[in-house]
């Protein structure tokens, strides 16, 4: 019974690590010219979801002025 639990936990952990690595992997394609890696856009959707409610309601810094 204990061996079954250990094997299940090890398998689930390994699958989780592989899934996480695949999620973070860069996008790429291969054609006649070779293998090309497509750069991802800066600023991820994950970061925009992590912003707190105060940060999203405060407005952007683009309209802010610098005081001398």
C-alpha cells in the first residue's frame, strides 16, 4: 500500500513538473529554412491578473507629470 502511494506521488509530481516546463517553453516552428523561435510579447496576461484592485483603479502612469 505504501509503495503504491509513493509511486502515485512521484508520478504526479513528475507530470506536474513536465506540464509546468511545457507551459513556460518558448513557441517555435520549423520550416525549410530551419528552426525558428518566436519571441513572446513582453507583459504577460498572468501579471495583469496579479494586479491588486487598487492598482487597476488608480489609473496609469502615462498621464502622470514630473514635478520639478
